């Protein structure tokens, strides 16, 4: 008979004789645990078996290998320990009273614990169908009884690698979650800044509608993003003239918006800063010829602002009494004049955008706004809003909108135009939309 082994004050030689297979003690005495690497971290193993002797034998092997060991005599105790102590490994016998090993594994997997538990089934079953059933129940590995210490520890080391990968993934996920939280916080701060920038940009155009004697001017500014590169507005030149302008800076976003803000100062409501104005020999403010203003802005873009961007523009100086308008078109879509009787005229000849060529020339032209007429200047974000087939509204589409909204005026008309354009494009807005609408009352007020 083998020499008794003392463990925790107990003598277990009689238990080992009942383990159900020969040579257990000799195998136990041959374990070369010192040659096995220690488990990474502080791994905890739960041994589940209704046989006390089998649990004790496995516990000896595991503790000598450096593992922390817990024992359960059945599935009910095992489930409680899983919830309370969160083991890293479970070694479970297949056949136990009540719940079997595969059923226990399935239940643990169903409980959805946060940390992955590496589950090894101990079984005397060698049939491939039984092994497949155990693995399909959620087990990671299995060992056939009788189990040698070297094979058991080798399987645990393989599980160690899986758990180490899980630890790395969890650590990476934690870092990723922290990074995402920081990005969300930064995005919220950026959104707040962009919302404030949008409000400031909207403020550049002043009131959405203004009045100059018999004329009403309505503005639309709808960026494709938080902020955009379009700008419209109007200002008084003197007691009998006023100016209107529309600008569309190339590109989108912050860079375009910053250039727009810079250009807004050139059309400031403060007459002593407005580049469109000068003081005549009588000390009165007058409008520079529109073509002269375009040449000045072109020179400013190319020599002082040092930017690769450019912009399109329409600027008009309008006489309140006669309705005579002097206008320059610099690459901006054609202004549309709707006469009181409903007729439509497209004005201008295109022209070069501002900020592209130092040698660019600009020409102004004149027309008259009669009582009951209205002038619409819209950006290419309105003209070129394509539908699914690539069709754009263009001048004909805008003419149709004006014709179908004969009884709609002011801000209501430009808003109606926007909804019509968005309906045409399926709700997609690829570019900033802006417009300025000048309407002359049918009868003097």
C-alpha cells in the first residue's frame, strides 16, 4: 500500500485508493510542477465534482502549480461560487447528481458573466458525439479520465493564453471607451462652439428682412453644416440708394466661414468701413461703381489675404426713387428678375470669380426694378441641388418656383423656395444655400 500523504490535517491514502483508476499516487509523485511556468496573475480555479477524493487530488495539483482553488460538490454550489468569487477556470466532472457538467456549463454561459470563464469538462466519455455535445454546451476543452497532472496543467496553460488575450482585449476596450468618452466630450464642446459660430454668422446678415423706402429685402442663409461660406446682406448707401450683395466662398466649413467673416467687414453696416462706399466732393456717401468694387476685392484676395480660396459675388447699388440698379456679376449664378406681370428675365453674363486671376476684368450692367417687380439672387447651392437622377433646378426651376409663388412675398417666399429645392433633392443638401430677395412695392407707400 502507498505511503499516506498528509494534507490539511487529514490522511487521504484511503481516499486515493477509491479514485477509480490505478497508479494515481505514482502519477502524483511524478509531477514536475517546478518545470511548469507559474500562472499569469492570480488565477482562480473552481473544481466541481461530487467525489471529494477527486476534488482533493485535483486541488493538490493545482495549488502546487500556483493556482488558487475553490471546490464545489455539485452544480448548485458551483453556480453560487461563480457569482460570488468569479473564478477564471472551472474543472467540472461530466456526470454528477442533479445537473450534469454540460448543463452547468450551459447555465454559466447563459448567466452572461462579465469575465470569461474557461470551462474544462472531465469525462470518461470518449465517443466523438459526446465530446461534440460537451463543446456545443459551451465548454472550451475536455480531459479524459484518468487525467495526468502534466496534461491538466498544459490544458490550463492553453487556457491561460486565451484569458490573457481576453485581459488584453478588455484593457484595450477600456482604453477605447475612455478615448471615445474623451472624443464625445470634445465633440460636444466643438458642437457648442460651432453652434455659437453659426449664431454669430447668422448675425453677419443682420435682420432677415429690411426696408428701404418702397423696397423690402429678405435674406436666406442655410449652411450645409454647422457653418458655411455663403453670405447675403444689404445696407443703406445714402438717403436715396441702398446696396445688396450675395457672396459664396469656395469650399465649406470653418475655413470658408472665416473668409466669409473677413469679407463681411467689407460690406459693414458701418459706412466708414464699407469698401463699397466712398465720400464724394460734397462730403456725402456714394457707392463705388460695382465693377470697381469687384476689382478691389480681387486684388485684396490675391495680395493681402494669401489664401487659395476664391468666391463668387453679385453686388448691386439700387436707386430707391427710379429703381435703377447697377450690378456686377462675378461668377455667381444669374440674378432672376420677375416683372410685375409675371415675366422672367435672367440677368448678367457670368463673369470671373473673385480671387482667381489678378488680370480678371469685371463689367457692370444696369437694369430697372419697376413697381411690383422682384429680384432674386440665389447661390449655386440652390441652382445646382440635384435629384437622384442628377437633374438640377437651374434657372428654369427657380423661374417655376417664382411663378407658382406669385402671391408669396418676403421671407415666406425664400423659405418656400428652400422647401421646394429640398423636395427636389430628396431632402439632401450638399452645399450651402443662400439667397437675397429684393421686392419693390406695386404702389408707393
